[in-house]
């Protein structure tokens, strides 16, 4: 909690979601009191929430994964040359 300040300028872009801060420097003087740290702060809660988000791979990423697994299989090692030559490979 901010208790007092004098000519205080603060970059709040991280909290407001702005891609570019209007003012990029913090200056002035202030006195405050800390009420929470770590995951008990608003930024901490956001971090915890982001860790719970399931990241799904896109269709192209899944296809690349499939091809990499296929080419990693010793039985399909010659398929790399076929792919490079634009030939179909057996699935």
C-alpha cells in the first residue's frame, strides 16, 4: 500500500497489459507497506493461473512430431531420403 509519494512515476504496463509502456522509467520518491509477497500478490496469482493452462499442440506441430517419430524409427531411416526427394513415405 502506498503511504506517501513525491513526483512518483511508475511503469504499470506489466499490470495493465500494454505492449509498450507510456513511461519506461520509474522516478520520484515513495513510502509504502508490503501486504503480500509471492503467490499471494496479484502477479503471483496470475503466474499460478498460467501454470494451470493446458497448452495444446497445433495440427502442424503434431504432424512434425509424427514425422520426427517416424524418421527416428530405424525401420524408416531410408524414408528421410524419400522425403527430401519429395517421394511418399509409407505410414
